């Protein structure tokens, strides 16, 4: 799509995500080791290498970085930030280990707790999603290689459009690895309201992308997530009018909180 203009920070985030995707796939095609972190989550060489690359790009900006794989900075320092990057170098490490392709690079720019820009890159399929919330615009580009130029990306970009249908069929996004009892109860509640339910399963932040691009109606997440799991996905959803609503506050999720753990949430136009 010609005529798209992107700002400097979004350009940097896109370039970082593509370069990270390249090294992730280099590890993906090898026999890699899996470590278990203190929080019991898995870690691979891909997480570490991608994190180093993304940091090398973002550190060129004056904006501080929160990344899953960085040492976390004390809130006494973070509370004074009006802006920050939030990064997950490999979202869906479990999917990476399973080699099902459903893992992503997530990079978001936050201002006063609210996502401003978001990039989600799917290295296995070379699919890029990106959004600018100031312009309320979000796009998807199918790339042929990780080293695609920004000008070519803009030419290949297609605007994301969520579903408008208010029919009886509701497509609900479920997790490949984390379908909780509470999520199943929520789906059962929709059925009691007379809705026909179709479950769409995806790993990682691709669940946000499904709703943003009109391939699903709603994504309930009643299980733990961290800010780096959701910030980029929320940016992309918000840019096309999709809400990411906390079950605790009934308001949009906020970022750079004292506790980086998210509350449960629902992603939908409702």
C-alpha cells in the first residue's frame, strides 16, 4: 500500500523485529538447548540472541527498555518514566520449542501507560504486523525475507480491519498452551446466551492479531500474562478499535505498572 508514512521509532522497532526474527530462525533450524528460568518458564539461545539485537536497536533512542530478558529495573526508577519500550524477544517460547511456527517478536512503545506503537513479527512465516495508535492505523505485510527494506514493507502492507458482523456465530480465540478452566467457563456462558461458538487456537501474541485482522471476534485471557506478552498486541488492536479490557478495572490494560503482571482481560469490540 503506497502512501503509508511511519515515524522514526516505529521504523526502528520494525527493523529490530526483522533482525531478531532472522537470528531466531537461525537457532530454530539447529538442535538447541532449553533452560528453565526461576519462574519455571523456558529459555533458549533464540531468546537471548534476539534480546541482544533488539536492545542494540532500541538503545539508539533515548527511551528506556523493559524486556522479559533484561534485568528488571526497580519501580522507584521506572515510575519516573513517561515513555518506555516493552519487549518480548520471543513470545511463545513453548511454541518455538514445539517448532509449530506460532511464536513472535513483540515490541511496543508506551507513553504514560498507554501503548502508542506496536510491532509483532512472526519469523517462521515472515509476517509483520505493525500499528501507530496516534494515527489509528494498523497494517500487515507478508514478506519474502527478513532483510526486507522499509520501503518494500510499506508497499506490501495491507490495512487491518476487524470483523463487523454481529451475527450468532462468535469466533473465540483460545490458547494452544494455556486454556484455563475460567476461559472454558466463559465460553460456556456465551453458549447459554444462545451463541454458536467456534474456537480458534493460536499461540503467542498471534491471538491479538487474529482479532485485529477480523479472523476472530473475541479473545478472553483468564490466565497469567506479563506486560511484554500483551503490549504490542494491544497497540495493534487499539489502533483498529479493538479494546483490551481488564477484568479487574473494566478499563484498558495499562503498562509500566509497579507489578508487571497483567490482570485477566478480554480483547473484543464489545
